[in-house]
């Protein structure tokens, strides 16, 4: 009798486990992007723009460095008024270089905006293809292995966020 009950429980567990099985796929978006010609072109354009902006910043930094060296060499011969004037000018130039660097390469700077303009449409196209494939083949999850494991697509019916909110007593 014990064996029969144990066997029945095992069969029910296996049946439940097979129904709970989810279908998933793994992709490598880096590999996909490397094969998309539009992405290669966009990446080259971004690299060229980035080099141009970096050269602009480097040139301004070199000018600033030269100004600092000149100031250090001449500061002993300058009056207090001229020292203050030069220090203020150096401070302003240094601030300009930092602001330009932030404007070009900072968070949501020019490079970020260019990347959004050039690369985002390509990424959206790839995402739509992944979503179409996932829906057509009934995948519950699509994972990206290019930079660690990231969920690219998850079947919305599997999202239990609202259930968690209910459990927490939060109305939505």
C-alpha cells in the first residue's frame, strides 16, 4: 500500500513538472549585431564622431596645460592682480574643457544621443524579430547570453508582478 501511494505521488509530481515546463531560447545579441551591416556602419560612424570629439577635447586640454605651465613659470614675476586674473582664466578654461567633455561623452550627452539615433532603430528591428520568433515558436522566455544572462522576451502571461502587489496589499 505504501508503495502504491508513493508511486501515485511520484506520477502526479512528474505530470505536474512536465506541465510546468517552460520553453525558452538563448540568443547572442552581440553576434547578431556583428552580422547586421547597418550596425557595422553605425558603429563606424559613432567611432569617427567619438574620435573627432575626443581630439577637440584633447586639443583644448593641451592648450590648457600649456597655459598652466606658462603661469607656473611666470607666477613669481606677476603682480597679485595679474595672478588672480590668470588663475580666473585658467579656472574658466578648465571648466569649459570639463563641460565640453560632459556635453560630448557624459550621461545623455551628444554621443549617447547619436547612439540612440543611429543604433536604436537597428536594436528595435532585432527586438521585433526576436519577439516575432518567440511568439511564433511559443517560447516563454528568450535569454541573451552576450553580456551575462538577460531576459529579452518573457511571455506576459508568466508575469506575476500583479500577484506580488496583491500579496503586499497594494492596489494597482
